[in-house]
C-alpha cells in the first residue's frame, strides 16, 4: 500500500467563471485515518485518533501569518481590527462561500496536519496541496477548513475570476500519516523536493555547508540596526566593519571563507515605486554601491518590493491606471505603513497611511517589472534580491484583463526570477518575503517562513489585538518552529535574523540564545543585523564566541521538534546508525515556568539514560524533573 494517497480534482461541465472560492471537497477525518492504516499508522493508532480530539497545525496563506499548532480543543484567536489594512496580511483573499465562513472552524493553507498524542506516541495526519509541484500551468492555492465538531475538512481553491473549461485540473491533494517529526519531514521532502539538486540547485553558489545536499545561506543586512534610516556613509562603515570586528558573520562565514551576503535593506530608494538611489542618501548611486560590496568579496544584496507602490510617488502619479482597483474603480489598499502613504486628501484614496499594488494582468506592468529586475541585476550588479510584500500580487481585484489573481501572480514571479545568472555569467538568487506560500514555492526556493522578528520579545498591544502577523521575537519563534518540517523540502527556510548585541535591544541573553539556536537548528539561513562598527569586543565578543561554540557543537546534528502545546516544545537530535539520539531538550516560549518530568525528556531513548549533561540550561532540576524558565531553550547531551 502506498504511503501517500493523492486526490485529483478535475472540472467537469460547461464553461463557468468563479465568483468566490471554489469548494473542492469535504473529507471525513475518520475516513482519512482509515485510509492511512498500514501505510504510516496502525489500526490501533487510527482507533485512538478517531476517539480523541487533536492539535491542529495550519500555516497562514502567506509567510507573515501564524504557522504553528493550535492546542487540542482550541481555535485560532480572532483579530481585533484596530488596523483594518493589516487584515490583508493574514486573511485568505477572495470571497468565501457561506458554508465555510463559520467562526468555529480551524483554518490553514497549503499544508496542514492534525496531531494526536497517546502517552508520548504521536500520529500526524497531513494534507498538502501538491498540484503546483513541477507543473507548467499554475493551479489555484488550496485552503482547508477543519471542523472539530463534525470531524471534517472542507477544501477550497482561491480561483475567484478563473474561467473553467471541461477537463481542466483544479487541484491535487496528498494525504498521509506519520508517527514522528522526521517521518513527517521526509514525506514532505519527498513530495516537494524529491530531486534536491533540481529544487535548490540555483542556490548552490550561496551554500555555506560542505554537504551540497543541504543548503545553508548566511550574511548581514542593514534593517534591524538602522531600519529605513540608511545612507552611503553608514553602509560604507558597516561594510568595512564586518570583516574588522569579531562579529558573528566574520566568525561563521568570512573567516571560514564561506559565501556571504551583504544586503542593503529599505531606505535606499527615492520612494515606493521610484526605484532609484535617493541621491541625498546615496550620492554615488547603486552601481557603485554594489561594486563596493563585491570588491569586499561579498554577494551584493538589495531589498525591493516590486508589487506595491506609494500613491504619492512620481511613478504612481504617471501610472494611475496601473494600480489595482475594485469593481467600483477605487484603488485597493494593500496594507499600512506611515512612511508609504499620506493620511488623507487627494494624496490618499483609501484609509490613512495605505499603500497600494499593481494590476499584474497588464502587459505594461509586466514589462515594468522585467526592466526593474534587469536594472538591479545587470546595470547595478546586485546578485541577491530580497523581494518583499509579494502577497500584494495575490489580492483579489478588478483586473483589466480579467482572470484570477493566481494566474497573473504566477506569470509575474516567473518574470521577476527568470535571471538566474547576470550578464557576467555570475549566479543570481532571490529571497521571497511576505509571499503567498503555495503560489510561490516554484519561483522562490529560498523564503521567509514567519513574521518579522524584533529586538523585543513581543509587542503588547499587538498581542492583545491577536494580530498573528505581528513583528516580534515570540511570533517569529512560533512560526520558525512550526515550519521546521518544511525546511530543505518546501523551502530553504529563512527565519530572519540573529541578535547578539547589547545596545538598542531589550532581549535578554537567554532570549538571544533561544533565537540564535532555533534559527540554526530548525532553519537554513543565518542573517545578522547588529552594528559591526561599534562592536563591544568584551561583551558582544564574548557572547558571540559562546554562540559560535554552540553552532560548532551542533553543526553535524539534525534536530527535530514536537509540540507539547502551542507554547512548549520537545527538541531532539536524529538517531545515527540505529543508535540513540545524542541530544534532547526543551523550549518554553510561554510567560510561566513549565515543569517536565525527566521520563518525558528521555522518552525517545531506548537505552537507560544515566545522566543528562547540560549544554545550554535554563531550568531548575528537581528530584524527578525540570522546571524550565520562560522564553528559554535548554539542551542536554545524553550520557
């Protein structure tokens, strides 16, 4: 019996155009469990699952949404719309059919799983939309609506505006069961990256690991030190300081002669839409900037947001007809940023501080995007482009040429990423950010997989408003851990940045170690944004050495993760040659200490564990267990 079952959905009937998300199927959870017996789980395991409720994993529709588990019996928290434009970031676009708009449903996109735990033994029942794997023609992204009460999963396709013809394929779903994290990850990798050299081959020139089958990327970016307040002198200083001080990137990449990205983030441009150097900040221009980075031996990187635009920009004024509108002709707000939009009046056609997006169905917009990337790559010389706010290309609107958003999005990202080498024959890579997961994975093998991190643990008012896409170390950690089983399969996971500094930060050493290790163990890009110029050689230097020593110790290990609940996680290294794992540990993202019995921590070990030697420990040991501190990671070597 095959371990992965596939369901194809084909349209049959007269020509029709979707006006709302299309319902594909409603599946019985219990029937799906029965179908997996003998190919992932036993009949006894299936019977247990059918008699009990489950934890639910569902990713957001784009990379800033929440991606992690919801506890047994719980539901996603409703966002209090204190900022209406932010709903674009996490609300699945399009019009939902009434029968799936119930509040008492769990919602996920692209890949979901249900997880049952029976005395420490797990069952994962996973569903993944795989119709876009390697296909020439794009299929609509799939969303899942799970009813705990009815024990059903309703599957829908975001194809609003698509005209279907008899015999067209709408979607393909893969269904499978697994008993542990590594089996779950292996099946995901088999579905999405069965040939890794093909899936991730364009990133080999950035690979910092000797084992080419595992891609790891690293470098420095300007955002989390300067944010948008950058200029030529600041960047020049950072460029010089990166190899002159004992910072993380020097120790882990430059000294080891590994490929290293140096990325210039937002703030270099005239405005959102006027993509050229702001001469008051960068009088030398972009070509000179990229050359100065390359001369240092780094891969020149640049941030851009090609699908969005500031209404006040000169480009927007000259191309009002290029901006996506609704059926009434009103421009559609893509989001909110005080730097990218006016408050009100003739310079703001929507809510205060809104920015807007392009109508990607237009050929002139496509030509504009093509020329933009041509300029950045072949005129200026940047070889690593972070393309941000890509979700705006999937917003539902009144397209000039009709059709569905996913069709125009697919066409546009193929144009954005078609230059895999520059005119000199050097390789070029693209990092997708704020991108719709399913519609993007073919074009962007390297992707952010969570909301922006921050030099603070959380933002209280955003937490109170239940904003799932909020910028915070906490929200970022949840999604990085939640998407760990995607890594090296669906995407080369970019978790955002590691903080090791002591100025302009509220994170404690305990929290910084947590972020640094989660990024290293459960994702594949290590980016850093601390100030390399004003580097405190005593405090920051000592702390950097500590992190580097941990990276070296764990460098050959493959770690898995399993939720105890939505805030706490067991972590463990993979067994080698049928032996027991070498490491076990625990992560507590919550606000309170958590007690864990010693037997739970060593439950994956067949041999008797005599001693747990701490490598990193933020816990109080008791006679028979551990009390793990809030916001911490603890790892033990098994003796």
